[in-house]
């Protein structure tokens, strides 16, 4: 556990996939990167980064989404 927020932020910058904790004035706080889009990126830009679709059929995608809703899960898209 880091002793300061600055130490926790430094750790987070080195490994943004994992949250880090710090003890600040007797409180344990956790810092993590919150997912989101890049500032200024449009949907068209995001789709251009991902590239053409060569994956599941519509029925397979619907089944994946239904299963995710059932489990309460989400899938990250790398590079976005």
C-alpha cells in the first residue's frame, strides 16, 4: 500500500490495469483508471481503429450480449 496519493498515482501510471491503494490521513483510498473514450475521438474514428468486422454472426453477437446481460458482465475492446 502506498503512503501517499502521489505514490499510488505513480504505480497506476506504470500499471493502469490494476487499482492501487494509499493511506491518506488515516483513510484507505483506492485509485483506478476509469474506462472511457479518448477525448475528441468520434465513433467513426473508433470503428476505423477496430477495422472491418470478421467475427461472429448477428445471432452469435445477440447470444453473447444476452449472456453478458444475464451475468452482468462487459467485454473490453483493446486499443480504444
